[in-house]
C-alpha cells in the first residue's frame, strides 16, 4: 500500500498544525523533509518518541517543528506513522505537506487514515464510524454516545448475536450433513428460544436509535399559534437573541424566521411562523400558508396559547391541524394568571402541556422536559449500546426480519433445512454491519463521509 500524507488539523490558522504521514515509507520520506537537531536518526527512533528539528523543501528552510514517531502496529492506522507538528499557519503547513508529497507520499483521501486503521484490524466498521461521530459531536451527550460506540459496546453485542447464529448454523449443518455421526438432533423448541434471545439483543440495539439520532441530528420544530399569543417572544427567548419582531399588533411576523437553538441536549431547528388566522393581507396570507405546510413537515410542533384569555375558534382550528403530530402545548403568559379551563380543554387534544412566561423567561425547563419525554430521551439514550447511523440500522432491521421469519417458520413446523437459509442470511447482515464481510462499495461509502486528514 502507498504511503499517504495529509494535514490532520483544520484548514485554518492556529497555534499548531499537524501533518501526518502513514505507510511503509513514512520514516524514509520524513527524513527527506525533516532534519532533527542533534544526532537523531528518524528511522532509528523508538515508537512514541519525538524530536525537535527543521522542515525543509529542497534546502529551503520552512519551519521549526516537532516530529513524533509511531511504529507499526502501535499507531492509529496500524502502519508506521510520522507526525510533524509545525506552526499553525496555513501557508507553512501546505508547504511542508507539498514537500512530503514531492518526496514520494500520496495525498490521503478523506478518511483514508481511518480506513487503513479498519483494514489493518485496529477498528471494526462501527468503531470507525464512531470516530466520525466524535469529530462531529457538538455537545456533551452527543460525545458520550459516540464514545460508547467507539469503546465497542455495540460491537460486542452484535458479535455476541453473530457468534450465536454461527453456533446455531454449525449445529444445524453438523446434524444435517453427518447423519452417520452420533450428533444430537436439533430441538426446534430450544432453537426458537435461542433465536428469541438473539432477536431481543438485536431489538435492544435499535431501541434507542431514534433518540440517539435526535441528539446527533437535532429536530425540525415549528412554533405555531394564533397571533399575539407570544410565539415570537418564545422564539427569541429560546434563541437567546431578538430575531423575531415582538409587538402587540397581531400579524407582525409574516415571514418564517429560522434558528438552531439548543434546549437541554436537543438542538431544535426552529421556525417562528406567522400567526395562523384568516387574513386579507396578501403577504400575511403567504406566511400563514407556509406555517401550515411547516406543521406537516416538522418533527415537533410547539403550539402556543395565551393562558390569560379564553380559547377562541382560531385556537380550536389550530388543534385540528396539529392532530397526530408530536406536539407540546405551551400555555404562555402565566405571569398574568392562567384561566383553568384552558389546560382542561387542551389536555383533551395534547398530552404534553407546559406553562410558562416567555416574556419573563420563566418555565423553559418544563418545555425541555416535555420535549425529552416526547422523543424518549433519557439516561439510557446515552449509555445503552446502540447503532449509530442508517447503514447500521438497516443491517440490524434486515437481520431482525430474518430472525423473526425463522422463529415463525419454526413455530409453524417448517423443516430445519428451510430455516437454515434464513439464519445464514441474518448472519450475513451482521457481518456486513461490523465490516467483517462487506463490499468495497460500502466501505468506500462509509469513509467518503470523513474529512481529509482523519
Ligand atoms: P406572536 O404574535 O404570537 O408572535 O406574539 P409576540 O411574541 O409578538 O407577543 C405579543 C404580545 O404579547 C407582546 O406585547 C408581548 O410582549 C406579549 N407577551 C409575549 N409573551 C408574554 C408573556 O409571557 N407574558 C406577558 N404578560 N406578555 C407576553
């Protein structure tokens, strides 16, 4: 395999930049570009040691640097790796990389260092994907989920299911292929029990998938309500800045204002909309139509009501529109006192009701708790082994279909020969999930999502 190189730090000015070289010729190439101060010889340095020196390009002095040596297989990629830490200027970093490429290294493709780690058995495919999640984690909880994945808890659970299926396949074929040997007959009842255990383990891996996805990707949410209930005040309160214009004149927000806001551990891609009401103002009407469309396309509806004045026909029409959506009813203006019939009436339509005062920034935490409840976000979301992305989820879903079909086939008295094929198919999906048996196209697809230098 060729020796590859790339800048592993961001393409921006910083205190330090790191250029990574990985492959059989890593030290030979490093020696052509980097001259240690003193009498150190890079190719003779021990792993996990570093030295100070100067980087050159064709005799031209580029920068004072530190070079670190990692010897195979004890490196990130499993290959010989040299990392040059230089001053973090974009130009100087590119010059050093160019000198390395001139001396025989190839430009690393996105994710190629991690791909090599996978190909060299340093990581399984789920752990490699977790590296990407760690890089893109934007919050504490997101990082915890990714760390969990990289630590291999999911892999161990998948491996356990896979080993069980292999054992079952082994006993089925031993019994079928060597009838003359005294191999005990496979008992369909025991087989069903073992398969149910596999099914339960696989189901638990996708149980928290949706909540994990919500932590990673956020939720599209829309604030709706009739005019003047405090939608824009709530939007501004959540986004922490004055994005929407707040007045006591109904119909002020005509366009849709969007912002990403974090509430607890969840990022809401939040839209503030025009108040939904009948209007003769053409521009306002366009806004109202957009708001209605957003109700259908958003994963979460935050429906705002004014708790200080009775519900109106417009409120009731709104309740019809949000039927079947994940909705939190926000009863706003609780600083003015809440009419008791409002929560009474709303609870007939919406199970999650919170009281707050957007103007006084009071009660926002109850909104967070309601949203976490709707999306089943709890401690298990962050600690239980789970799958990380659609690719992994599809593999588990397909394996589950095969295992469930096997169980019902056995319950219907089908021959063991017939179920063998289904169990084998389930096993293939699990092997493809961990990357033990996967096509090059899938591997390429996984690593194409990485950045250069990782
Ligand atoms: P929107 O039309 O639904 O977006 O409503 P706005 O956010 O523009 O607010 C309409 C009026 O209600 C403004 O005068 C706000 O100051 C007022 N308002 C909003 N939230 C509250 C609240 O929690 N308490 C009180 N007392 N007034 C509020």
